[in-house]
C-alpha cells in the first residue's frame, strides 16, 4: 500500500493494540482507535489522524456501528486489526465453565463480529486486509492455557477458511502468532480459583512461570508493531506471521514433529479409504 490507508484496530488501551495504533499513526496512516473505555486511548489521537471510538467486540451491533462511523468519516476500512483479547490461567480440568465461555466470547466471537462488520464494505470495494492476532498458542498447546489456546486455534481455523472464501474477491487474511511479549497480558489474565494438586507440576508450574515473566518477556511490542505493518504493506503479505524467537522455534518444531508422525502412520491413514477397486 503506497497511499494512506485507513486501519481499524481493536483493543488499543494496552499492549499490542496500543503499540500498533501508535506505530500506524506515526507512519501517517488514518487509524480508528478503539477500546472498551475510549478515555484510555484519547492520548493516541494526538499522534496523527485518528478517530477514537468506544468498542466492546462482544457487542455485534456496536461493532457494526463502529465500522459504519469509520466508513462515514474516512470512506472505507482498508485494514482491520483484530487485536482485542483476554487470557486465563488454569489446567483444562480446573477451568471454570463461565471463564471458558468468556474467553470464546472475546477472543473468538469478538473477532468474528468485527469480520462480519467489515466484510460488506470490503467486498463492495474488492479490496482490504483482515489481520487476526492469535498466538503461538493458536498453533501449539501449552499447559495452563488450554481454553485460551482453544480460542486461538478457533480463530486460526476461521481465518484459514475465510481466506479461501475472500482472496478471490481481493481481500487478504493474515494471522499473527506472537510468543511472549512485554505487554500486560500475563499480568492481567484471570485464573482458576481452585487448584488440583495433580496438575501442580504441569499447569501449576506453567502458571508460576507466566507470573514470573511479567516485565521480562523477550518480545518487544514496538518491534512487533513495526513487523506487522511491514508484513501488511508488503507486495505479497504472508498468510501467517510468527513473532518472536520462541514462536518461530515452537512452530518449526511442531511442524517437524507432525511431518514425522504423519509419515510413520501414513499406511494407516491411506488404508482407511475404500480400495481403489471399490471406489
């Protein structure tokens, strides 16, 4: 994209969303800066051409209203960045059902609401880009964040299907998979109130490590914001963007392990079809 574009970024009050919005404004882009509490992001408006709007992504009607206002003011939403999300620490068995549903309401259905809101305009214009921030936890599972990972795996699946449907219409879909970055995510995540001793060495240890990592994570969110901008504006944007050494190493290791196991069990996989003589 060589000309000024309009970007809509969700969850801008903290973390990746704030860094992404700030970087975009510094690059001279127009940005719809959104957060559940709009007063927390008013300072970003001073960085450039911004429209600050309140947005709870779990409210489908509010999502549509925000996109309508953005299109009224700027004419289009060229890039949607689905960043809003929450975390939760617990072993799968320890997880409160309401907490699990809340994770999916925000991380999955919130993302879906925004996608549904921008697609009519993007289809009409035959252009646009949808960027869904998932996590390396959307490609690989980790102890203590099972339902969080499940919500991010769900966004990966939705994104892959959506890409097949909208790329022929001129619309791109990118998923971004960060590892641990120095944001407020780990410190603000809720967690199970009741613990099961049998999981102390797995989920318990992981939970303690997440808390101990706050403020010391390897990932730099400012560099991540720059990397996302570079990827989206590239001549050929990637379908998936890993961010962080840990994310890259985990993804490559899982890919290698999957290939090895698939090959080991290839005969069983292929043998499950009807024989060609009966097909």
